[in-house]
DNA sequence: GGGCTAATTGTAATAATGTTGCATTTAGCC
DNA sequence: GGCTAAATGCAACATTATTACAATTAGCCC
């Protein structure tokens, strides 16, 4: 919910401004990775105007608070629906409908980090992105 | 080796041109994700000039032949050193020195795809990126 | 409610990155 | 060496991203 994100913002000493609410609403409704300019275009189509500089700043803020996430392959932004587990974010992106779904599995993350450790690599963050077909699109 | 990539190019009916060799050399030597303009700048510093349009086209070609790979988080390009396993590419990126290392594990990839399958998701490609510290930088 | 102030947003200018159509050059072939 | 399709270069343009500074506003006080 947008309200949850707003509360998190305020809890960290940030203001609950109109532009921030608008960006969060668009991310929440769209459920697909959006670039800053995508967001600008969507809002403009609704008669709302936000400067692109503002959108960049808002997205940076949201990412720094883990309220949004920058997708790996496309560079688009999505609203985070889950907390990171062991510093790991995992997304499925449907090649057909573009929908994204975030998911998490503590065990899997641990295994992956252990694997890297065997190469002498000390993992801090771990991003993982699946592309394929979601259950709905697969049935068609 | 650059020579291997060149041979692959020719085997697929593409020409072994100077620009293509130059781009492959830079990718091979640098061992870090590079944007098209990064490559242009590096070459220019060596007194070689390549048009940025040419570099874009070469990188697209290399990616389509799986000779290079576009990194997830940065969007930079790297030379592929391993074949994809089960459609999975896995990279470690050192936050300190920027070096990247590609690695692969059939079992792990299988587990990840199975995991997605449990959510009804049919995976075609799987990109995974670790950021942290490589063994050398960790010791410091 | 009205005023205050730091935080936030908007503006304008510019830089950086990507894309397209067409002219020129070149690798691989005879 | 000459030929031709493939590849590169060029020019113009579109899109995306960043910076410094001016204007606005949310949250707080009374």
C-alpha cells in the first residue's frame, strides 16, 4: 500500500509530499518496471504534471529506503513489496505481459551466497531476475 | 581469447573487421563492465577512433551471439567467458575494484528454476548478479 | 487559522546516451 | 586487382540524465 510507504518515509524524517504520493501510486498501480520518463508520461496523461528532475530524486530516495527497486535488465523501477532477505532481491518478469512479481526464499539466498563464498567472494547484495512466462500467459 | 570470438563470428558468416577486433580487445583487457561510450573513450585514449554508432552495433552483435553480455545493474557490457548453463548467467561484481567474474553451477540454476516453477513461472533466462568484495579486496 | 523554515520541487541549461537514414569504406570472394 | 554485400562513418536528431539555483510547500510553532 502507498500509505505504508508514506509512513516509512515519514518515520525516517522525510515529508509526505504530493509528488511522492503520485509516484508511489503509479508504481503501485502499474506493477511493471517504469523508467522516470514513463512515470512522467503516465502522470501527464492523467493531467498531473511532475518535473522529471523531481521524479529522478523521488526514485532515488525510494530506492535508498528500499521502498522501490531498480530492475536489473530493463533499468525500470518497481515498488518493493517484500523486504530483502539476506540482502537478496528476486524478481520474475513475464516476457509476454511485462508483469513483475517479487519473491523471496531464505534458503535459496543462503545457498547462493555460500556458493559465491566458495569462490572467495563476500556477497553484500544479490540481485536475481528471471525472465520467462507467468502462469497466466503460459496457459495461452 | 579474442581469436576465439573472431572465429565464432566468422563461423556465423560475419566479417572479422578492425572495429570488431578493437572492441573485443578492450572488453577482454578491461574485465569490467563497459558502456559503449566507455569503450569509445578508452580507444580514443589509445589514438584509435571508432564511431559510437559502430560500437553500439558491434555490442548488439556480440550479445546476440553470446560473445558478450549486458550486465544487469550497471547496463555495462562484458565479454562472456562461459556458456550459459540452463539459460542462466551469473556474475560477481566487486564493489571495490569493479572487477567482474562469471561463474556457473548447473545444480544451483536448476534449483532456482524449480523454485520459480513452484510459483507457476516458466523461466527462459535467468540473470543473477552478486555485488560484494572479491577475495583480493576483502583481504585489504 | 497564519507565519516560519528547512526540505522539497520546479526551471533552465547542459551533458550524456541512443537511434535512424544514408553515404562511404572494406573484408572476403572470384 | 576488381567486385559486391556487409560493415562502418557521418549527420542529424531523440531520449535520458545531471547540475545549480530560484520558487514553493509540508510540518511545526504559536
